[in-house]
């Protein structure tokens, strides 16, 4: 045995590093193992870093709210600026026929205690002159925000490291050894680490780690593609703007698969975030393409065309980068899996955050640290238990 840790975290993404930080804060000796040569090589470095609270439904909403609460002071807490900004969000439509759905969205969100207001097209353009003439209505919410996902990932790692966490980079977990009902060690391509707990935070690769302990974790990669533009002056009112179609493409897989519109079948619905540098990220799409992170011209074309309808000024800007990332998507119900198993009883799963992992990273780390050190959690995570997949295992 080369090394010993209280907890081995598999995966140096935003979830693994948040888990490491909250555990280290409780005095736990953690080793994070990451197969790439640095952090943020998975989905955590290929996303838009946004949290539009109005997009969340229960039970995830119960996690999103406290996570956003943590974000407000996170930079101060960890001593690392994660560029969190309380920008709010606007979900808007270019389709007159979506108007009744937007009214329903407003009623539903108000019932869930989210402060939203429906604003008509001309008033929207008065408030935000960059919005196009096609935009008929929008729903504003002021609690959400944006953050720099790389800085969140590295910030958690920085704070965890200061508290004694070790990061083993360029090491791939190859095998997990157990003694009856308990894991005893994690084997990488370079060493063997004895441990009391293993946290599987391997994102879209989590099912591969599951196989090492003989369980089937129903998570697969759901690709998303993004365009990054050159810098533009900062928008006056909204810097996080979403196409109302997003409510379908992100949350209703059956409707996406049934749709006759090829754009919807590729999961393309606009999500536009303007960073504080002025660059826009134009996302995003949702499809299943195994582990490829290639961008495809058809999807990029749909993204660009759609964006120009919402904000015509984007028509004439240059794109400086295109990229794709792999969301860890639970194909049974789309919900995260936050759970400690009965067998092996020291195996913990923290994955399946799909398109919401940046938002949910702080609360996930906090709750997983409680699950390991206190056995119960300050917020119920029953809805995210692994036991919900009874037929699979
Ligand atoms: C296009 C796109 C846009 C998004 N936009 C948003 C957004 O606006 N807001 C939001 O909240 N979320 C967003 N997300 C979702 C968010 O990015 C993910 O939910 C989150 O990053 C998942 O983090 P993770 O740590 O679980 O996974 P990852 O970041 O993928 O980390 C998993 C890590 O595990 C490592 N690993 C895997 N197998 C092994 C092994 N055997 N040994 C060692 N290491 C291993 C991988 O190399 C990887 O670094 C978006 C995602 C995409 C793709």
C-alpha cells in the first residue's frame, strides 16, 4: 500500500473539488484522483456557468436555492474570487404561440416561491435595447446569477489544498478493491491508496467507476456545444438570456425525441451568457454521441441562427472558440445521484448533475461531507438516493 486517506474522491471536476473542500473543512484527510493532467478537463471546463433559478423544479430546486445562497459569499469563504455575479435571468420567446406557456410558467414559479414577472416585447426592448424585434415576451427573475466555472473548480481545489487535501493528477483509477461489504483500497495506474471511503465524482464516466464495485450507475454523457464570441459592450439589463424552448430541451427528453423539428431534436435552444469580460457564450445543445467532444457544424449553425433572432447584434460578431462538453446525465429520471450505498457501504455517489452541476456544486459538496461524517444531511437527499434504481441492480 503506497498511500492512505480517509476519503478518496474520484474526479477533479467541480463536484469532486467541492466535496474535497467541505470534507477537508471538517478535518478529513482527502486525496482527489484525476486522470487528466489538470482540473476542469471534463464538463466543469466546458459549460456556461449560469444559474437561472426559474429553470429549476423540485426536488432539484430544494438544492439550487441553498447552493445559490452559498455562492453569494463563496469567494470570501474560500479566499478565491469565483466571479459570481447576481445577474438574474430572462427566459424569453420569439413565438407568439408560446405566450400561454409562459403565463403558466410564471404561475408555477410563483407557487414555488420564485419572484418572477412577465414583461411584454416593447417594454423588454426599452429595458434591454439589444433584444430583437421578434422577442414577444419574457419572464424575469432576479435571484439567479453567473459564475466562472473554472474559477469555482480551481477555487474549491485551492481551498481544499490549503486544508491538507492532496491532488493526484494524471492518475486514472483502474480498480477498486474490497473486502466483503467494504472498499479497502483504490488502485490507479501508479499507486494503491488505502481508504475508508470512496466518492465517485467521475461525472459522465461515473458508470465506469460503478462497474469497479459491481453496480450499474445509469449515467451517460449528454453532449452540449457552445460558441464563444469576441467581446461586446456589456448589456444594460440582462446578461443571462434564455430561449423559452430551453424549458423543453433541458427537461423534457421525451418531447425532444418526439419533435419533428430537427433543431429541437438536436436539443438546440438558446442560453446566452455575457461574461464580465464582454464575451458571450452561445449555448447550447443536447444530444447523445457517446464520449465524443467534437463540435458539429449543423448544431453550431442552428445555435448561431437562433441567437441572432434573440439578439440581432450577435449576427455581426466573430466567434473566437467553439467547444463541446459532456453532461453527466441520469437517463432514468434526469436527477442527480447523491447517495451512500449499503454495499459496499463505504461507496458514495455524487454525480448525474446534468446541466446543473455548476449551480449545485457547493450544496453537493456540503451534503456529501455531512453524509460521510455525520451519516445524516441538513437537507433531505432522499429524492436522489441510488435505491430508486431498484430494477437495475
Ligand atoms: C455545454 C454545457 C453547458 C453547461 N452549462 C451549465 C450551466 O450554465 N450551469 C450549470 O450549473 N451547469 C452547466 N453545465 C453542467 C455542468 O458543467 C456539469 O453538471 C458539471 O460540470 C459536472 O461536474 P462533475 O465534476 O460531475 O464532472 P466533470 O467536470 O466531467 O468531472 C469528472 C472528472 O472525473 C475524471 N475522471 C473520470 N474517470 C476517471 C478515472 N477513472 N480516474 C480518475 N479521474 C477520472 C474526468 O477526467 C473529469 O475531470 C453545462 C454542461 C455542458 C456540457
